[in-house]
C-alpha cells in the first residue's frame, strides 16, 4: 500500500467551467509553433531557415549552452517564419503542417534492455529531454548532471485542471513504459491523489508511489518533493509532468515522436467545457471558434488561471500545457463602492461574503474574472502565505530576501526547493497584490547567474 501524506494547508478554488469527460472534434489547425520562452533557462540557437522542410522530430533550435538538447518540430511541414523581437531574441518558430505527415525515425526500443545513459541519449536525439525540468532553478534539465531522483505528479490540483485518469485511459502501457525509462536514469517517485483508483497509477512498477490527500497545491511537484526528499544546496532533482511521461513512452513504443495531447477546454465562458486532441504548439483559432461567449471581453489562457500564460485566440498551445481556460477579462465592469457592497456571487478567502454558503450548498462554482481588484501595496506580514503553502519554508521571509537580493538569506530560506508555480496560490491570496511568481522567477535567475 502506498504511503499516504495528508496536507491541511492549501485552498481549492471552485470555478465554473469544469470539463465534462467527453471529446469534441477540432479541425486540423494547420499551423504550429515552438516558443523558446516556454523552455525556461534555454538560450536558443535556431538551426533551420524559412522555407526549410522539416519532419516531425526534426530540430528547430538547440540550446547554445548544451547543443545536445534539441527542440523539435511537432509536425512535418515547411518552416514559415522565425519571429524575432528586440535584440534579435527568438520569439517563435512557426511550421505549416503538410497534408501527409512524415516522421524522423529513431527506432523502437525495449526499455528493459537499455542502460540509463542509452535512455538519456534516446531522449536527447528525439527532442524529448526538453520536457524534463530540474530543481534548483526550475529550468530545463542539464543533461550532464546526475539527479538524486526524478519526480512525477500524476494529478493536477489547479482550478479546472484536466483529470489525468481520464486522459490515461487507453494509454496505460505507454505511461508504464515512460516510467520504466525514467527509472533507468534515476530513482523515480510517482505521486498520486487519494481519489485516483486507476491500476496503472496505484500499481505502477519500478517507482516509489506516494499518495497525497489535501487541497491545492497538493498536486504541485514542488510540494511533493518537499515532503519526500527536500533539496539541499548542491543537489539536483528532475521533474517530469505525467502528460510528458506519455510522450516518452510513445517514443520507445512507436520509434518516433508523437506530440498528440488530450487538452481540456475549460472556463466559465466556454459553452460546453470538454476535451479535445491537439499537438504541442497547435494554433488555437479552431479550438475557440464557436465554443466561447464572444459577446464578452475575454481572457484566453494557455494553462490554468493561476499559472497559465495569457494568449490571443489565434496564438499557440504552450509546450507544457494540456489545458486552455477562458474567463471574463473584467475590463468592462465598473462597480460602485467595490468590496463594501454585500456579495452573493464573489469568492472570498476569508469568507467575507456570504457566497461561500451558497457555493457549499449548490457546488455551482464561481465566475471570476481577471481583475486584480486593487493596486500594489506595502507587504504586510500577516502570514497569509503560510496558510496556503504546505511546504517547510517561510514564504514571506523568502519573498523579502528575494526582493532585497540577499542571496545568503535566500539560500537559508529554501529557494533551491521552490518554483514560481509554488507561489501561485500565495499570489492569489496576497493582500499586497504582489506578483510573487515573477519575483520568485527573478530570484531564481539571479541566484543561477551568481552560482555560474
């Protein structure tokens, strides 16, 4: 029986727009893009030119610091553009998909007969090593470093998150193959939810299984690492999203890359929230067309409402995302007296409004918009972050150390263990309206530059 860890700190945000366990069809997007900014810590070097023909699995760019780490095209087709910004920064590389898909062949392999170094080489050649992250710094993993462990979270506790058990149906063997491959490189930990019953999860082989029971952020891999094997200075761990374990398993099963993903379209402004099938980097125009309330001013998000990236309805699915969210922007709303008015449909962490009673009785969920509802203020030490972050750190003091660029204090307060997503809930409840995820990202980048 798996070890069970119960978490009491945290907060579940019940929003409208949960996806039904059914699929809707989406017309082939035609255009795909890889965005280097999705791969934190990478300095891209483009290896293709406009009008080049590429196969699915052909490199589009590599990491200048580690050229063996490749970032490959999700489809075969013609490179239509290499978009650059200020100082020639690479913003995106777009590919127009061909009608008949061709794949770079890497050969089917039996994982049980491979060594850890052979597994790593296979992932590097196929461009899937780019989907492995490392801590400290929450960046794309360094292939020259051996981690003390690899951590996989098989559930997502973020608002409106896709149900991985539903996604896993029919792909159980690919998932186990992916876990087998990771286990060849380092000891692998699989974290599951107390609500999950799939045999592919509860009886997964070659991994250490731990059950987490509690509110969000129980599904965050950073919280799980903190409880299972905290990171000390000089140590490195790798993290792989469960949906990317499927990509790894497919590589060894098929002999070529298949970037297909089951993506949840969620949010209060979606007519029928459900699932669809897309490839990494797919253009989103056809996904949203006819599915959302276009009479309102909308916020389109690749990801979830806490950690996702704001996009336009014609942009592309993020490299690490399997959720799309549409909520009201809120820019067209002007309220008289603001929070002083009594509310029956607004969310309050402190239960200031009576709406929590109705939500508990009806489980209807909240229709929240993207407004911050206030400006940045002085940081108040009220320990409000502590109430929602079940990690053995002092988050408010760590944030202050980052703001003041006190590296010694940042190290002492546990910055090696955290990633921006771990502070997403803290940012949501922050009465000072600070951009905590941005602060943590800047702190990690500064620390990495100092250590280099």
